[in-house]
């Protein structure tokens, strides 16, 4: 393979563990939507992506969002499309869910619940962490 | 009487607690934007808000509640208002204090 050509093996070697941490509620600020945009753009680069939802970020995944009366875009269905972009590792903070009276059934996508210790371990494993 | 509005999540800053601590009996609090998360059941702030409702009126802006998908989690005793209701509340009270 020539130097100029796209080198699949070398590229494979550059895969990094990339974590996006979502800590803000949707709609009140632009962070949740911007994070989702970054994740979707980043998905084109075939990295090992994990998404974490903690603190008010767990509200991003709440079922039954209906933004009609506020005339804002309901972007919650987009979380269901993440799977098609090979973004399949979704983690949710158990403590954040409990504090808010939420359970896995309240969320629009399947997630793995982690406690703070497990979450800390997962963060430790990452190459890059981007928090919104 | 004052109409207090809260637009921040109680998990994010202390607007809710500060506001409730400065509410005279008979005054009103309207939860808007991320403030609606303060008015939900089985949650960290449910007891504080339920307790406050003994002598203050608590309202929530329904479009903001629905946008966040938490309409079914609303605490008993909180009244919902639409945008026109928000205007009515503003007019009915002497002044509005926005706890940003």
C-alpha cells in the first residue's frame, strides 16, 4: 500500500475511547442539543464512543417530550437514532435517576445504569472526555 | 403580593430554596423553563415544595412541563397555567420577582 493511499490498518490503530458526558436538562439551555450534534458529527470518525447521562442530563432521555406549545424542536427522538450511527454505549447515573424519581422505564432508549463508583471507573478508561 | 418565577432546575442552583425562603404566605410561585423540575413527585425537592404549598400558591407553566415530558410526574396541588394564564398571574400580582 502506498504512502498516499488511505491506510486502513494505521487508521484502525488510532481509535480512541471517547466519552461524552451530558449533565444539563434539555431546552433550558442549548447544551443538550449541541452535545447531540457533536456526537452525531463525531460518529463519522468511527471512534469508540460512550455517552453518559448524569445530573439533569438524565432528563434528556425522558419519554413523552412534547414541545409543540413552546415552538421548540423536540430533539429527543434523535437519541433513538444513535444506534444507526454505531453509538450504542449509553450509560445513566443511578444516583441521578433516583434523586429525580426516574426509572429505566421512563427513558426513550435502553441504557445501562451505573453507580458513581462504576462511572468513575468508566471515566478512568477513556482517552478523551467531553462534558456538556 | 408578589409573583415569583423560577426558571432554573433546583438541582443546578439554589433559586428554588432561596425563593421559598423569601415567600410571604399568600404569595405565588410560578415554575417555568427548567424550574418545572422543582414541581415533580418522588424527587429530592418534592417534600420542600409540598410543604411550601401550605401557605403559598405554586403554579407551573404547562407548555414547559410538556416539552420536558414530565407532565405525569407533577406534584398534587400544583396548578398548571398556559401562556395566557402566565399573563393573568402577572397582572393579578403587584409585582413579579424573577429568580434567575
